[in-house]
C-alpha cells in the first residue's frame, strides 16, 4: 500500500514538472515574441522620428545661419560650379573658331588682320587648288600634299605670317605637328588678285574673237562625232574629263597653220581662269564647224582660213 502511494506521488511530481517545464518554455517563446514586436515598433518609431527631424531640418535650412565646415565646403563647391558655367559660356562656339575663308583674297585679308590662322584640311586643299602651279609648289609640293591627305591624320593647317616669311604647320586632330613649311612671304603677294585673273578670256584673244561657243554647245556637237574625228580634234580627251564642268568657253582659231587649227578652252580654276589649247586637224575642225552650224544655224561660224602672219597676234 505504501509503495503504491509512493509511486502515485512520484507520478504527480513528474506531471507537475512537465507542466512547469511547458509553462516555462511557452513563457520564453511569448517573451521572445513580445521583445521582437517591441523592437520592431521602436525601429519604425525611430525611423519615423528621424524622417520627421530630417524634414524639419531641411525646411528650416534657409532660415538657419550658414556656418561650419560643411556649409563652407558647399559654398566653395557652388561658387566653383558657377565660375565653370561662366567660363563655358564665354568660350566661343567650336564652329566659330574656323574662319570663313573660301578664296585667296580672303586668306590675304585675314592674315593681314590677325597674323595667325587655323583652317581645316579641306579649306587648305580648296585654297591650294586656286593657286597657280608655278607658286603652289613653293608652299608644299603636290607629292607631300598627297602624302598628308592619304595618311588620314591631317586635320588642321595653321598659317602664321611674320615680317619676312610664312609658316605652314600641318597638324593632326590632337594639334600634333605632321609637317611644316616656310615659304617666302612674297609667295602670298605673287598670287594675282582675283580681278586680274578673271580678265583672261578667249574673247580677249584676237584669234578667237567672235569665234567662241559655250561648253554646252561644244559638247552637244562633240559627243555625237565619230571617235576618229574626236581624237583629231582633242588628242588628249582625258583633259576634257578632268575639266568637264569647269570649262566656260571653247574658241576655234580663225586661222590654219600647216593644216593645224588651234582650239582654245577657257577653264575655271577656282578664282582664276586658265586658257588651254589643242592643235587640231583642219579637216576635223571643218567637220566640227559643219555640224555646229547645222545644230546652231544662228552662229554661221566661218571655216578657218590660211593666214600665217596672224599667229603672233594672239592677244
């Protein structure tokens, strides 16, 4: 009997311990859960408070005295940005840095005014092609110019005028020197003025006076001629390909010399005009004039005549 009572007492104690253990365990869970909730609330509350304080500080910034290291650094940074903007505004537009120079007369005027110019490679090529070949080679030889052009590095040309010479500096995109030349200053003033160059014309030459036609008239007849006649008129047709649209007028001499008739071409070479001549067969010239008069009867162009002594009177 006593043993049963003892066992019953032990069983009760064990159950009590289990209950107590469960309660303690659940209590830890509850406490942990409560702590998590409390910490979360505190965190959100703190963040909200920080946001509110930050907004309040930002709103009151304009009304609070601006002093301290941070304010000084901010002020210096703002002033530096303002100065940089002013400098940027003051810089000339890149397009305006390239002078508007399309002919040799403008080049002379600009050099007289400024002394130094920087132009593009294309501008230099355009000016170079306007300079008579007897002069242009003194500035830069055509072979050197071709080498520069084909290198694809040449971007700029700087021209400097001194009291006695000119300096040409051929530069790449980074303004690094590729080639330089130093022709005499007289080169610039040896180039004839545009007004003088334009006075050269076929109509001013006695052997062509009253015997000139437009390039359009010439090619309307020439293109339909047999090739054998074309080659007896122009022995180097490659020149016609080269000149083509630059041909202004064509003149046919009024005289025959040893079965040869001179044909003149007035060609636009930029701001100046050049006269080029071919020695054509008198037979081919007669054939050409016949077809010309058929197409343009209003011309009534006479056939060339024999007169040897007239050839010295070209001008």
